[in-house]
C-alpha cells in the first residue's frame, strides 16, 4: 500500500516553493497547461500555485511512507485505549450507583433468588454453591465507602486510558511517553491475573500492551533508545522530499563532468 498517495487522496497534496533557485527548479516544472509543483508527501506534480513559499529550512516536515503507516498503527492503539477507557468509565458509574442503591438492590436479590432455585435446579445449576451468586453476596458485604473508593479508582483508571488515547491519536511525543509508562505500570497486574486464571481475553490484553510498549519505544526512540529524540527527528527530516532533492542537488554539483541529473531544468 502506498501510504503517501493514500493520505494525499484523503487530505490533499502539500506543495512548497523554496526560495533557493536550485531547489526551486527541482520541485517545479512548466507544463502546457501551466506550472506544477511536486507534492512533498507523495512526489506527484500538482498544477497550480504552491501552498507555501519560503526558505528550504522552513519547509513543512511531512510524514511519508513508513511514518504514515506508523501513524495509522498509533491511532489503532489510541482507538483501543479510548474504547477501554469508556468501558471502565461506565463500570465506575455502575459501581457508584450500586453503592447509593445497594439496600434496595440487595432486597430484590434476596427476594428473587428463592424463586429461581426450582428453575435453576431443573437446569442442573446449584444456586447455593454458584460462584456468581457467591460473588454478588460478597459485594453486598462491602461497605458503601469501600464501593465509592472502588468507583473512584475505576474513574481514575478510565481517565488514564483516555489521556493515552488522546496523546496517541494526536501523535504527540508526550502521549507516547505517557502510554509507555502507564501501560508498564499495568503489566504486573495483568501477569498476576494470568497466574490465577488463564483466559483468551487476558492473554490478548497482555500481548497488546507488551506489543504497544515495544513498538513505541523502538520506533519512536523513547528513553534514548536508538539515539533518542534527536535521532528520531533527524530520521524524519531525512525522509522529507525537500531534503532528498537537496541531497540530489548537492550530488549534481559534485559531479566531475558538470552534468545534472534532474529533468526539470
């Protein structure tokens, strides 16, 4: 998949006219229907005036190719975090409401359980020794203050997940650091849950979180990995079409025969 062309099809091309004449010639061509400027993202020549002009050093830093694919993956993780955060937020609201109405809910539960015993017995389900019923009764034994603290903890957890989602969706570096640190704190809990009981959901959650940490740290060069932020920004700049054209121009000037390789002159 050509991520650069796909993004230009959705968002439009990005053209820039540098002030330096040699670079300007590399990015500009005259056609029978008018002038055209080369898109900094996909490399296609686009008819019309450039979107911006100025020194080459002020050209927009445009994500291309692999960087666009990485952005798609980051936003996939952001979507997963947003869904998880909303589910946890709903759970926090449910616990809070339960704490406020525990007495009436407990009375209804105690009233309906005897009526369900004959039906459950015919289905082979022993309600008196059911794990679900025992768990519900254990919740009824909790104090209202404990339930409120539990609701608050769930709300804080949901907020952390939503902050992760926003930072990753906006492709901010602080969001990448926040996601790695917050996810790392949750790994011991997920490993402990697996030690108690192995389920497909728990295994899947652990794989996603470990994959997220490794992917962000390695590709975004966090915590000084692979040269850190300076190396990451240099990598982005080296992928810029304008920088590629600059390198090509410098190569042309060093050719011993004085010949140029560009076709736009």
